[in-house]
C-alpha cells in the first residue's frame, strides 16, 4: 500500500467518525448559530484550525454572517533580561489578561457566537477566550480532538481543557499528535488530519444552518462565487442587507 493511499484511508476513517458520532453535536452548534442570526447577532471565528478559517469566512457558498476575531497587544518596555521577571505588586499574566481585555474592548455582544479551536484542547489562549466569551454571554463552539485532549495536561491555570469550557464541543477526530501516516525509516508520523476535518465540520455546520433557515421560510445570507456571472451584484446586495452583522474584509 502506497503512502498516499494510507493517508486517504485515514481520511475516510475520520470522515466516518464524524458521520457516526458528531452529527448531533453539529446540530447543537447549528442551534446556537441560528439563534444568533435570528436575533440580529453574528458569528465570530478565532483560530479554528490551520487554514480552516478560510473556508468559513467570506467563502463562496458560506454564510455572510461570520467575522474573524483577532487581537494583539504590543507593549514597548525594553529592559535587560535580568529585570523581566521582577516581582510585581499583584499577579499578572499578560497573555490571559490580553484575551480578557480583547473581549471587553470588542464588538462581541451577548447572544453572539464564537467559534474557536485547539486540537489538543490544552492551550491557554483558546481556553481563556472561551471563558471570557461565556462570561460576556457569548455562546462558544469549540473544535477539538477528544482523543488528543484525553492524553495531555491543560496549560491553563484553571486546569480545564477546551472541551470543558465551551457550550458545544465538536470532536474533530484527530489522533494524538494529529499526524497519521507512519513512514518506514522515519521516527515520527506525518500528514495531519485536523485541517481536513475542520473544513468538513464547518461546512457541515453551514449546510445545516442554511437548510433549517430555508425550512423556516428565511432566506439565509450566503455568498455566491465571484466567478459566477452576476455574482458581484448579488454579493453587493447581500452585504448591504447584512451590514448590521458583517464587515466585509
């Protein structure tokens, strides 16, 4: 069996996993998205996977209601290395405080939805963002690997993992370490799976949201491919009608 075939077989297995175990979870995530859209809210997306955001934001066939959520804080405070870890008057963790400030300073509002991810589920930033969003009334959908997260220790001071702090946790099925193909003579596996399953999950979610809205007699805001005749005019009308929930980048 060739190496490419081994990877494609792993892809088939993981897609089967999504179909057999995650459809009801995707439906729960769709509930949150539909509730947000029905009440004038929006869907925000932060770090759901390597390249996955590109299939969820401003995408042909995708919802014109998804916004990227990014942030950063630059402090120009150069000091010698020996002074960087001096004791301070009160405990302060810059990375976590930056996340909390970003949520407070942002346009996030109660009833919105935040979709974020951490394949391992152990990383501090996504966990803190989920906690800060939920404290602000924002519903959180998390993409993670249940197998992976069961084998690692959380880096967050709460000791919790991503699947424990979100409203809906979707298992992307990635194995521990993410990569799946063993190459003879090479010590570590290659070819990760989480990007592929992330795209499958978000597009399954979009399809479910659109189908439900149509059944309710609601025309969903969905982008048309720019390469289809008449698409520019269609998308301009779509963006104008949804200016209250999306800023086109």
